[in-house]
């Protein structure tokens, strides 16, 4: 993920905002039962206890410590003399809370992952070598972060300094926890957990916070570390609740819609804040996976209730927009009214609102009216998106690929984005969950399209935003010579900011189809990225991938370690490591356990 202000807008505004960013850097209801204070056993969960590590895929695959149903009564945090977000008086209290579905999943559900056989000795050795190279890159970045930016949000990879971008609480520290665990970096993980649990999420005077980024990076990071490490370390769960209680306070509005850009200081001082009348749909509708998983592991239904109210608004207005089935990039959450704008797409500033639809169905085990609602919304949205935003580009080798564009004022816009490359993996996952072979095929062609643009770009790396000439239909079409910077008709934004979305979909395609060509694609992508972005201290964003040599700038967002290198590492791992049948990955690639699995 990138800073949300970089995720999308109408195309002229995208480029304006990006330029500024470079300069400035950047169901039934029941009453909730009384909850006891969450017990923190400092002897059983001392720092040394974090040194019990998974040594195989099977250890991560299942843990007896992980609950299969929400605890009752619900857990609440030990604030340990820190700021208690639950102590803030509520302006708009909720009397009854939506409850998680309690039905157990039916047996015999189809597997998401391909049934892998044993790899040959040569393939196994090759995977181990490639995985080692990815881990080397991570270890080099982590050492610099520890030495030069410890507990800061980001390492500055060119200057070797530190940056504060997401509250100053240590975004890279928390975002990287589960990657450290997955890579078996035992001592580094233990040290990072000890530092992360000391973070104090108290109010600051830093202005408005982007709550979407706080939720996916900090809340997602603590839940992911708790889940992948076997649900043993109560300190991690305690910190997850602490972050979630802060985020939950941003839903304290007259209509219970969230305030996306929220002032912690105003909230702590008792000042009421209202949802924005113009807010990005991804920011307004992307807390569902994190809040649902937290309700599952704490029994506190406030979190699930909060996102259920947002989901009801999405569902109610999905068919009323100017492109029925999709929600526009900007929406009014104060009214709420999701029907005013006419700019639609799966990419920047909308992405995770769609990504979370099939993932919520999977996290809920596909049971109850709630899971059915997410499936219905996913299928409606994808029918519209496939019809009105996806095109086949005209390319010289006539490759059978697709690109996801946008739709503006009822007309398809043939601009591709690196961010929208996640869509191939989303469709493949949805296709597997719902038995839709067409979605798997379209997901494959979209993923292959992103791989194609990597391979044919001058330095082997896809630019941020580009245009390609569309074929009249999805059928093969004759190629005519292009005047733009090949293979693109135009490059609107040539940056590469260490994004994960392309390797994300390549990872999903490998795990779902079992086709080893996707491992070769991933390796070629990694080699190009590492070669062009490597610095003395880490890896840096590129100003223009269309230029040779490429120019680096002093940014290494936390998602480089949380997502990009994690996906590269996992695609060369034992497929049972973070199996897609056992875990749902949030939009920051934090793995959340699926109950009952």
C-alpha cells in the first residue's frame, strides 16, 4: 500500500497530488455483556515467551492456542496506565450490537489452494536459493532500520535517516512483525515485539490521522503477528485492542459512519467530529477484515457492529450509483450518499473496498446472511467492473492479457495502474471461493497483463500510471505502431514506489493454479526491482522507471517489508506456509486465521 493520497483521483488531480506528495514526502442483535479486564500474565507472556517459534509450515498451519469461536465474556485490554480510549464519553452510544454469525461451516468446502505434490530436488533447490535472496534483501533493510530508524515510521533509504509518516508510532516496526516471524528471524522478532508493545497510542497534536492507514498497518500488524505466531502472546492482542479502541472512537458519529481523517486530540478533548461529505471509498469501507477478525478473537462485538453498519450502506446503495454495481471513488459519508460521483475503478483510492468483499466471505467461513451479503456484493461489483473497466491492450506479440482501467462519466478510460494489479488475485480468489471459472480465467489474464508490462517495460518494472491502446474487444487484434514510450501509448506517472500489487497477484495465481511459471515470473520481477532500487541502506522508490539509469528518491514505505518482500518470500516457500485455506491476508498482507480451519 502507499500513502492514501497517492491512491487515485480523477486523472489530472492524481498527477497534481502525486507531484505535491513527492515534494512534501509523504442479522440478530444482542446487548454486549459486561467484559472483565483482559488478563495479562506477565510470567507466562514475558519477552522470553516470544521466542517460541514455528519451525515448519505445519507449525504455522494450526495452533491449539487459537480460538475457533469468540470468547465469552468478551476480552478488554489492560491499558497499563496508558491512555484509555474507552474512557472517552460517547456522543452517540450504541444500545445493541450486530453479532457474528455463529453457525459452523459446512464440511467439504472447496479448497482455495492447488493440491501441490512434492517438488523435484532441482525445483526445491532453486526455490530455496531464490527465497534466500529475498530474505537477504529483507535482512539488509531490517538491519538499517534497526540501526538508523528504530521505532520510527520509516527508514530513509538514500540518506540513512528516519521519517515520520503514520503517527510516528513505528509503522515499519509493527508492519514487519509477521514477516519477521514467517522468515524465521527469531531474535529480531522477539526484539521487535518488545519494542512494539511499548508504543503508546495516546492523543497527539499532529493534526488529522488517516485512520485507514492506521487500521491496515498498526491494527493489521498486531493481529497478523498474534495469529501467525500461534495466538500465544497476549501482549500482541492487548496492543491490537488498544489500536482498535482508538479507531472505534472514529465511528462515534450521528449515523455511525467513520471519520476517515480524524483528530485524536479533538476526540480526546470531547469535541465531536463528523464524517466527511467527500471521502475516498477505500478509506470509508476498508476496516471490515480487521474489525471482524478482532471480534472473532476477543468476543467484543462492537468492532463487527461498526463495520456492519458501513456494509449495510454499501449494500443499500450499490445499485443506485451512476455505474450500478460499483461505488464511485468519492462518496458522502455524512448523509450518507454514495451516488454522486461518476469516476469508477478498482484501482487507487477504491481498491480495498472491493478486495475485502470475497475476503470477508472467507473470513466468516461462508456462513450466515452476513457472508452471503458479501458474496452478493462481490459478484455484482465484479460483473460491472469486468464489463465497464477491463480491456485487452493492443500489443505486438498479441499476448492474451487484460488490463483493468477505469470508467469516467460512463466511458471506459484505458489507463492502467500498478495499484490495480491486485485485481487479478482478487478475482482468482473469488472464483475459487464461489466456483466461478470465468473469474479465475479473468484473474489469470489480468495477472498476466501486469507480468507482461513488467517484462516489456524498459527496466523490467511497471510504472505507476500508464495508458495502452485497447483492442476493440477482448479478442486478439492486429497491432499498429505506437508513437508513445513503448510498450505504452503514454506514461502518466513513471514512478515505482516499491509497490506489492503485481507480485501479490502472481503469488495468488501460483497458489491457486499451481503453475510454476508464476515462480519464474516472480523471480524475474524481484531481480529487476532489487537491482534498480537497492541502496547502501535498503531499497528506494524510483522517480521514473522509463529512464535509464533510474533515479532513486528517499522513500521506503513500510509496505516494502510488510507486503512486497513477504509475497516474494512466500511464493518460493512451502505452499502450506500461510496457506490460503487457513489465512485471509488483509490489504497490507497481514495474515488473519480463518476460524474452524
